[in-house]
C-alpha cells in the first residue's frame, strides 16, 4: 500500500472529499483504511454492564486506500512519494519538495 498507519492523508473522492486525518489502521489484504474523523457512521449501543452508558455512538468506517493521498509534512500538500535507497536504507521522499517523509 502507498500509505501506512500514522500517515496524514487527504480524501480525494466521496462524501468526505477534501477532509484530512491520521490513519488509525490499515488492512493491506482488503486495501482499506480507517482514518480519524473520516467516514463516520452512527451505531446504536446497548449498555451491557451496570454503569456502562448506552445510546448512539459515532465510529469510523473503512474506506478504500485508492481514495486517499498522502500529505507531505514539510510542504503540507497532497503528494505522491518516491522511494530512494536500497535494502534497509529505503526512505520515502516527497515528489514535490524532495523532503524525507
């Protein structure tokens, strides 16, 4: 996948287009991501234990990784990345400003 857990991304299409957030989890097998504050859904939760609150809660739902683009921490713009180096010395580099990601 072109993004990892902890990366900041911006959504390119869909209802949350233009919003950005941090990746909470990534599943390479399904190609989906859970992003903080993006693709929120409401779930009805019943209290299971005494003192546990119930009600309607909001949770993040997965979206496809192809709908997001990484944001460079230096130039603060959505960008693709290049991989430089070989072996264990590989690093991701911003295509726009050449800063290490």
